[in-house]
């Protein structure tokens, strides 16, 4: 293990020439605070706190708000049953035998009803509204906190200062906690790629890859004290996310004008920040200013005796390749956003998200029960009204709402 650790944390790979990890150790009594790898442990309790905060927010704010807005399941996959519905809402569903007697159904039918009832909540507009509202607010906080933490920092106006004097850059308390909160947030959000209602989007794999790249950049840039360029990357990404999730939350809640406002703000911020500032300011500094400040003509290092059989590429390639991956994702989402805006413009209103998975159930009203307690396919009916909340009856036909009518997933 010692050999692997020594190999992985090679100073010649992660740090500029003529620097060592000893330079990143805080000296007793010093007013200069330098980042150390063990400080990353702070991100773990921060992640748990964010998970707890989300639970409190959901229970006491977004749930009551969703009820006040009368948002309910728009995916009615089961026949209404008063006894089973009461048991489901009270989470008393373990005694299937007792429920079967109350409903006068077989146990297998009750189990299937419960599974489909859970699936209804998973895809409901209420669930999506609560998730996107939370993400809009937390990203809004991160963006505002990041901007505040950067106020007065000279490297914001001259990115070359992000590299000058490396790696002995002192880290302010504001920037330290900005990093810890960001890392904690992304750790807390990992499960959302599998369990949230938006997990079935067509670009979920791209989002998960983006998530992993972001966490890797955050962790390694902190350990190597590339925090100055790191916070610039973070703020450039954070400033548009509140409007992205705000547009979604507005659409799920049925507030079209508010959704259009968020979409306009998203467009005005996304293209300049992600396709101009990020590549031509932040990445340019990472690609060119870093070499100039380190007085390096080529970003190669010599092999360490007994460790590397050939010359390898340094930290410069590692971090910049990851930044290029992020830039590639920016162009992909720029295309998605452009096509979505054109679709909204053509229809004159907010329409279905082009990234939504087609397998996500549409707004389906109750129908007669089949042998397993579920609505049969020939009985599904969609009236396209997001305010219907699934309170209707089956007419024995299939009517699929147009993309403009169905809600955004």
C-alpha cells in the first residue's frame, strides 16, 4: 500500500516543478491557511447535513406547498381504492393479508396495486416539483455564496494571479467552506441519479459522468491547492443552475409565465458563461497562464527514478483534460437548450423537455381494474390537463396528449 500511495501522490505528477507536499503543510502559529487532504473529511458531515436539510425542506416546505398548489399524481396507473389508498398514505402496507381482506382482493393483486401506486408517486408532477424546487434553491444559495466568497479576490480580475506563487496560496475561510459545501452537495446528490423522478432522462448517463468529473476536479484541485482556478470554474457553473431548475419547477406547478422568465434568464446566462467565459477566460488561464507562470515551455515532466519507465504527462494534462470534458458537455447541453427554445418558441409556451425518457408514464386517469388491480392499456386516457390530478374515469379508449399538453419531465 505504501508503494501505491507513493506512486499515486507523486510530487512530480501533481505539483509544479521544484515544489513538494511539505510546502502545503500548515505551520503552527502561522496566519496562512493552506489546504491539506485531511480537510476533505469536513465534506462528509456537510453531505449528511445537506441530506437532512433536504428532508426537512421536503417535509415542512415543499410538501405543503405542493398540496397548496393542488399538485398530485398525473400518472394514474391503478384503480382508486379507499382502503388501500389510506394504508399506502399512512405507510401501513406490510400486512398484505389484512389489506387483501379489506379490499376483497387477492394478495397478489394487492401487491401489484401497491407497486403501481408507488410508481405513480415516482413520476408525479408533485414529486418532480419538490425535487426541482429544492435544487433551484440550493443552487441559488451556492451561486450567491460563491459570488460573495470571491468578492475582493484579485485573481477574479486577473486570472494569471490564480497561478502566481503556486502552490503556497493561502485559502480564506469563505473559499474553504465554499469548497466543502460544494463537495458535500455533490456527494449528497449522487443517489439522485438513480432514485429521483428525473433519473430516467435520456441524458442521465451524461449527467452522471459530469457529476463524477466535477467531484474529481473538486477533490484533486483542493488537495493540490488549485483552489483559485477551481472556484472560478464553480461559480461559472453555479450561476445558471437556479434558473434551470426554477424553469422546471415553474412548469410542474403550472406557472407558465414564471417558467418563461426562468427560461429567458437561463438562456441569457448559459451561453455567455458556459461557451464564452469558461473556455476563453477560465480554460485559457488553465491552459496558458499556468505554463507561463511556472516558466515551463512544455507541460512534461521527467520520470522519477525507479517509479516511471517513461516520461509521463503532468498535472497540467490531468486537470485540463477534465476541463475539456466539461466543455464538451457544455456544447451538448447548448444544443439541447437551443432545440428546446425553438420548440417553445414555435408552440408559444413551455413544452415537454426533449431529454425526458419516453418510458415515463404520461398523465393517465383512473380506469377499470384488470385482474391484477392495474389500469389496462386499452383503458388509458389522457386529457392533457395538468390540473386534473388524475381524478377522472376511463372511457375505454386511448388518447395521448400532444407534447405541448403533457407536462415536462
